[in-house]
C-alpha cells in the first residue's frame, strides 16, 4: 500500500464500496463524532452513490493518535485525503462542526484548481460568518458531558461510563476548541450549490443563522427545515436520505432495514 493510499484509508471509511457509482458523497461528523455515525446512511444508498465518512483522529480506531484542536489543520488534513477523489463527481455532507469543515475543504478544492463539489450539504450548523460566544471547551469534564447530554446526540449511554468518558473527552474538548475558535475568511466564497439542513428546535442554530449560508457561495442555496433539535437527522433519517438522493441526481436509496 502506498503512503497516499494508507493516509486516505486512515482518514476515510468506505462502509459500502460502490466502484461504479456516478457520484461520491463524503460525510464529515460533528464535534466528538466519528465515521460510524454515518454507517446507516451509507448502507441506505444503492450503487449509484458511494458514501464515505471521515474519521477524525483521537477516537475509535484512531484513539491513540493525537487529536486536532483547530479548523484550518483539520481542513488541510481532510483535504489531503480527499484530493485523490477528483476522478468522479464529489459531494460533501457535514453535520455541525463537520459542516464548517466541509465548507473549508471545498474552499481548498477550489484553491487547488480541483472540480468544485457538486453540492455542499451543511447540516445543523449556522453559517461560517455567524458567531456566538461559546466556551464549552473551557468547561469542566462534567460541563462538557452536560452539553452533550443537552444536545441529545447518539450513544447517550456512553456519557455515564467513566472509562468511556476518559477515552472520548479529550477528543470532544479538542473539537469544541476548534469550532468555537474558528473564524472564516470574509474574502472567500464557494461557487457550488449549498443545501442547508436544520432542526426547527436546534438550540445551536436559528433559521436566520442557517439562511446566512447564502452569503458564502455564488451558487444557489436552499434551506430544508425538519422537526427536532440538533440531531434531527437521527429521527428523520428517511427524509434526509431521500433529500440527498434527489439532490445527487435522483440516485435511488434503498429502504432502511
């Protein structure tokens, strides 16, 4: 295995390989999240879309690697892996912190002269230019756990296991530090279509903050609102998958089992 292939496989998981797919969809997880969050989505798509997911360091199989605590380094390293995928159309789906990383990766694709993503799906995150004074990364471990519990994300049972918390909290804190200290470059914009997805009760994103994604691309934007909070996509997985399939050229998705 070449160095570039090994690097790619370290950063990107392909749960359901589809070598003849017309388009690839690369998913970027939320703060503290991992590639496995997107396993159900990957299994739902037929052979027309190859779904991949980024695996951040400091968790799961990469738990022994040092984490990253700033968005520019995250984006540089994800881009270094994804630039090998220029042979086929590529779409990016990012949830929460992953939406900002997807945006920054798309900017790096443009700067490198690569084809733009066919679409950026920005989920559960306000526009890059909309900031709040959030300091979760400065809190105690208990305060970070309370934040995660309040957002109602997946695997809530892990948050009561001291041994698991000792493994995951450093990565979670680093991710929160990265996204809470992030500032966008006001002189840069994308030129691809952007679909914004948000829950109507998300405490971290207002609809106005979501609509502001339109300021970050010269391409068309749309806002899709679902019932629910920050992890609306767990409860509305069927609707989200159907939306992605339609926007990716009508490539069909299989029923969820």
